[in-house]
């Protein structure tokens, strides 16, 4: 039988323990970048890269940003980065903790494999430990204190980015976004504009969009008016192909006399005026249009005192409709009074050379973030968005657990006893899981500049005696309730669930196929 080439020469693969160890080592390396940023005294990371000819510098302690800016290419690390991004979008906090736990479990997996423990046995132990950990959180979690103020402290994590004015704006925005027993994230928008002072950040009770009014003669400010939201172009010309019998009218232009062209222009002006009359007769004084508004229509709107914005993005259109109660219509000719929304005030503002339309209505909020540098504004934006997500989760489940890694130390102490109930090798896996959870406290100890060899045994001793509120703070082992440091129970649960899922995925990979990149050659003749 002749030799048959199945794979290209650029194909390669790793098998068995080589594939496992490659995944484990690289995931642990990525987690090491995140570990030192955990907690209020965690370190910042500076990432520099080129964007064309421009040199970009980012200073951040956000775990997702770190993993993203590293431009990781290896599949296992890419999986970790995607998990971190998904966790932040769903939960808003606890990303660093989750990454540390994943890396710890992967490193523990390598040790267990060296002890001849099969991956399936190991994962059964991890699953049992995860279920028991979730049960401990459920038993420990209580509703205590004013959770929203605690959330602000947790999300900010000692960065001092949220001024008292911005904290008050977030609290009010959360109240305005409450709907059907929860918080609707679509009702809270965040807009950033570098320049000015942090004190210029403010809350708009409504919607703010980056758009200039269509015509300079249109009014700059209106009060207690009705708003129309329209999708289709304000024009009478048939720009699309229609089937026979479709469309509002049909035009066949046959010029045979000198005055016919003037008659046509008059008819066209009348038809354009009819579009404006449709807006006016419905009672609208403001129009937000998804498409283009032709110049003759814009001129007529300005003459009649109607304010208009054209080429508005779909996200902004939806926000305006939500904030004002308007119904989006496809054609202005179909506009009826019932489709209109109501605003208490509408104005155009100029900020650092850019124009913004501000729509104040009964629903929705926009938080405008200002700052002296792009980096400061970006970091504040991430914190604000995390706070909003945490507010939503707290509304669903307001129960909290002690912060400062206290809950993870409590779980670890419980799992060490729980492991003894297993007669098989799962016991070793559960004990390893407990040791990984202690690494969260160990990271905080190092970031506070405390003695790891002294503080961690002391913390274990407290939890062994049932003092489960003890966690890590500036001065070492501290009662977290005395400091008012608590975190959402849902955040801890989500971190443990996702850590188990990602670890399971990577441990079950026993073969890695890859194709080496081939340089593209462009021939010039």
C-alpha cells in the first residue's frame, strides 16, 4: 500500500500529559498577571501598544482588560480570557477571583495527575466540592445593611474613581431604572467625554445622544413637547425598486411645455410640505429619524419650529423611544398622536467641540463621565458599568456574604472536613480544591504587604474556631462585618460555577491539534 499524505506539513499536535501541561502552565501564567491586581491594594498594570503611528498606553487593574490587551493567541488562554469577559458582562465583579481559582485548580490538576489520579476521578471530586461550596454560600448568605452602598465600595475596590457626586448619580439612576421588580439595564446609559474635570461628570434624567440638530434655525431648547421616532427617510423620491401597484404614488415625468417644470417643482415642494404637516398634525415638535431627512424638508421643519435629528443610530433610537414612551413608526405618513412620546425638556449642548442632544423624560438615565485623561475616563466607565450590573444582580438577590476572602476561607475549612467523608481518591481532589480557595486569601495577603506565612495560618485558626466573618484587610485578619465589607452571594456563586466549568473543559482536553501559520506572499509584476 502506497503512503498517503493525510495532514499538511504545517500540521502538529500535542497528546496526553503534554497537552494537559501546556494548557495548565499557560493558564497559570496568565492568572499570575491578574493575581497581583486583586483587592483594594492590588497593583496596576501598564500596557503599551501601537495603533498605527500612535503609541497607546493603558494603565488598569481590570482583569478583562489585562487579558484582552495581552493579545493572547494560545487556545487555552483565549478560553480563559473569554470566560473572564463573559463573567464580567453577566456579574460585574469577581473576575480576578474567578481567574485565580481556575489557575489554582489547573495547577492542582497537574499535581493530582502526577499522583496517578485519573482526570475523571479528579473532576468528580471537583464537582462534589463545588456543590458543597455553593451549599455553604447558600447557608451563610443573609440580607444585611444597605447593599447598594456596599456595592459601590466593592466595585470601586479602593481606586477612588467614584466621587460622591458620581455615587449619588448611580444610586438615583438605579432607582429610575427599576421595572417589574428588577433593574432594566437598557434604562441606564453611559457616555464618556475626555477633557474637563471629574466634577463635570453628571446624571442626565433621560437620554443623551451624540448628535447635532439638523438645521441651525431650529430651536436649541424646548420644554414639555411631544416626540416622534421615525425609521424611514423623509423624502418623496422612490429610491427603492417597487413592484407594480406598490408605493404611495407613481410618477411619470413627461416635459413638453416650458411651464411644466415649474409646476413639477411646486408639486414636489407641496409633497415635501405634506411630510412636515404629517408631523405637525400628529402634535410632534421633535423628530428623531433613523435615516436621512432631505434638505427641503429640514428647511420647512425649521420654519415651523420643529427640532429634528437625522441618521440616529438604532441603539440611540431605542433609548429615546424607551425614555419618552414613543412608538417607532416606519413612515411618517402613518404617524398618529398615540405614537408620540413626551419629554419634559430637550436641548442641544456643546461639550469640547461636540454637540449632544439631551432628552429629559420620565424614564431612563444617562451618566456622563468626564475626566482629564482618556485612561482615567475609560477606567471610570468600566467601574460604573460594573456597578450597574451589580445593582441588577442585587435587586434579584440582595443576600451578601463577608468580603475580604472570608467566604472562601469558610468554604475551605468546611471542605477539609467534608473530604473525609469520601473513601476514594475524590478525597484528595476535594482537599486540593480547598487549598485553591485559600489562595484567594493568600493573594490578598501578598497585595496588602502582609506576611503570608504568619497571616494565613492565623486566618485558618479563626475559621477553625467558627469565626467565619474573619477576612483580610489592611491590618491583617479582621472581622469584615465590623468594617462593613460584604459582597453579593450571587457573585461568589457565579465565580465558583464558572471556575469549575472552565477547569473541566481544559482538563478534558487530551489532544491539541494546530496548524502553523504560513506567511502570505504577494507577487508584484
